[in-house]
C-alpha cells in the first residue's frame, strides 16, 4: 500500500466497497486520514490514472493481459453453478400459481414506488413475500412467468420494468445453476435497480424527445438516488446494494457511473445489467417502441464482448431461446403461433401455441406443439420456425389470448 497519495482516484479495492465506510465504487483521496483508512482495510487498491494523479512507477502493477482477464471472467460464470434445476411442473399447471404471484408482486411494486415518490422509506417487507412466491414458481418452471411478463406489459413502464428485471434475473440465475438464496437476491436486485428514478422529475422520465446532455446526466443520477434509498433500508443485503451500484457499468468501460470494465464489474451486476437491457428493449418506453423478443435477442448478440461479457450473453440466449417465450413466430408450413416454452439445448425448436392457420385465419381452438418432440408432425419435412414476427403481427394482441 506504499505509493498512495492525495489526488489519486481509487477505482477498486481488494474487497467489496460495501464492507468499508467509503462511498460505493470510487474515492478521490483528499486527506492523509483517508490514506490511513485505506491501509487499515485493504492490502492493495487500484488507481485510475485518467481520473487523478498517477502513483510513482515503482508502485504500479499493470492490468493482466486481455486473455487472462477473459479466462477469469469465464471462470466466474462457471463458479456460479452450485446446482442444476429441473422442470417440476407443466406450463399450464404452473401458470395458475404464476398468475397469482405476478398479480401480488405488481400491486406491491406499485405501492412501494408510490411510497418512495411520496418521500417514505423503502418498505422491504412489502416485496419479500411476493419475491419468495415468484422464485418458487420460476424454479419449478420458468416459462410461465416468462410468458406472463410478455402478455401483461402496460403503459406504466416503471413498475412493469421492475417486475420484468426481477423475473429475468431469477430465471437467468436458475439457468446458471445459482442456488435459491442467490436467486432471491438477484430477483430483489432486479426489483430495486431503478428505485432512484422515483426521485427524478416526472416530465424528464416521460419525455418522448431526445434528452439534452444535462437531462441525460440527471437521469444517470438515479443510480446515486437508488443507493441512498437502499443504504437507508434495514435488513437489505450489501450484495444487493453492490449489484445495483454497478448494473449500468458495461464490459467495454462505456457504462456509468464509474466506467468500470470487464471483471471489475461484480458478476451479479453483469447479470442484472444484461437482463435490465433486455427487458427495456422489449418494453414500450416513452421514447422508443418495444422490440420483439426475437429482435432484442439478436441485438444482445451483437453486444457480446462489447457492452456485455460474451459468455453471459450466450448463456442468457440459452435461457430465453432464439425465440423467447412470448415471441410471435411463423412456422415453415405458414401457421402462426406464440412461443410458450424454450429448450436450452434445442433453441430453434420451441414449444408453440398455434393461433392462425396457414392462410392466417384464426384457429377455432388453440393447440400446442413442441417442435423439439414433433419433428415431422405428419409431413415429409420437419416443422420448424420460419421466422420471428414483430409485435402485433396479423393483428394478434397477446392481452386478448386465452389467459384472461
């Protein structure tokens, strides 16, 4: 720890920031006392020379080569796997329980956000019961909740986005083999990642115009506001605070608020950042229309090894499929349906609820086929997905389907 001096910017510690009394993710050293405090809690620290004075060259240890950092990132993803979850219930069977848990969570999120807008503290207990029911359903069969977040989207972006992040975080964690306590933390992190937006001006959040540079910086301050709210919340895990603090950081260093990159971003923040981006792209926002799930997956794939760690992007696509649950698809025989389940090993052959016949006329009765099991389906050629369809194709409104 020799070489520390005032004017240097400490960007990373050898322990989580939340285990210290320093601000989360970043400290510009101003006093000798701060140097002494760092020496008491750390054996080494990382200094960002672009944001402060550089240490003497004799004290500098250069970053590891990119190939070493990549190998460590892959190892961190593999280390998450502590268990292998099995599907324990059928889609239709699980749907009833998922509906109840989804409805309860939606009400709780709305209540919590209303409380925060009115200046009250975060009531964690309002969320935890619903989180437990949601995680239980996702561990039994993640397809039911995946379906619900696609058909229940409304104009109120804020709390439906919170719900979507929680569901996708838990579903992705399940796929990665994370055990139940970890899934619960991921889900809570998803729910709470944007609570700081309750302190931002409503007109800025609702703007349909391109934001000015000043407004962009104002919106980015929601991370700071989120941390203030979460740090003041009793009984909240420090790991959730750390997760929220860095979920807008990006693999290539282009994120905010501290431009962390690669493995400097905590692994759970990498997970949360990825699902936050996916759910935002598939939601109607004031300034952008929703992408189809299929199109959003394609864009995420383009972001691998730039915005997001490549291995995590590939694992997430295995979670949701090339044609995610809720996607409208056209089959090779011309029929149209909506995806109700995906297979991690056969991502191009999902389970599909058929809605239109080959002439694009509504079917009198919806039927399901599993393309992974019914390769021929009575024809000489296997039935397959011809292409993904945009939202609302052929006038199909998911909200008017059989799940009322």
